[in-house]
C-alpha cells in the first residue's frame, strides 16, 4: 500500500481465524490504521492480497465492520443510537431490498446485546465514550459482521468503560467473531488480546501475545525507522 508512491506498508503477513482477538502494536505512524482500512477495503493495495474463507476479501465485505478512531467521527451528525444501529443493515439490504421484519429483529437483537435499549433515542453526541463504542459495536452486530476492525477502541475511555468494552470483545470472540484492533497500551495488550501483530511499516512478528510481547521484540519494533 502506497501514499504518493511512498510505501505505507510492505511485507505484512497475517493468518488468523474467528474466535481470536488480535492486537496491532507499533509506534504512531506505523501503518496500523492503514492496515485496518486495507482489510476493510477502504484503501487500495499496490501489491499483495487479502483473503477471507479462501477467496478475495471483496466477496465477503458484508462480513467486515470497521470502527474508525473517535476523532474521525462527526458526533454532531443528527442520528440517534437506533438510527446508527439500523445503518448496520444497509450492506445486507443492497440497492433495492426494503427494511423488513428480519432487519428489525437484527437491530433489536443488537440493541439488547449491547444493553442500549434505554439509550436508543439519544443523539450519538449525548453518549459517554464507552456508550459510543457500544453503539458502534451494536451497528456491527446488526450487520451480522464476523470480523470487527477497530481503530484504537480503548482510547479516551475511563477504567469502567474500558473494562466493559474488554468484556464485550471477549464475548464477541467467544461467539465466533474475529476482533482486530490497533492498540497503544502495552501494559494491557496481553490481557485484552490473545494474538498480536507487531508492525512498523512492515511486520516484526505475529503470534500469541504472551510470547510475542517481549522487551526484545518491542524494542526492535519501536526502534525501527
């Protein structure tokens, strides 16, 4: 993947499966957000391929849900929590299918799962940081996505909200979803994620977090220029 002919990422190899929680660890500007956007199909690859279930990722794009960093979201946009969650059904509807009972059921299930029923009529800016993250996860659940791509989901959350989000991601993985998230807090990475990709323009290793997040590996990753 290039920006104005300058490689943003190269030699990245990642092979994982549903049920895992994968952390992308590296310094600022390492390409973590770019990799998430590439998996989501939001940026164009210069080389290489990304496959899901043995085929190119585009075929399965409905199964991928991307949550950007909070500062990239227009929180003043006039939409309620319920409206946001309903947006998760749009990839399933396509151009001509109308919103029906099955779509309404998916939305209700997502609101129930993320405990958002009491907040469903609030505009998204009126939520706390933790509630906002839950609302976007509910949109992904309504979409029936199997892969959740989260860009710094824990940034700006207080301890209770972080613990709630951690429990939710654990549960989503246990239900058979794949969670891939950029993450900057090295102290919590081993607890939150069972797999890690060390990244700084290229891969510095991928594997179990417990094994990979050693001082030696982290020094090599963060020292690279």
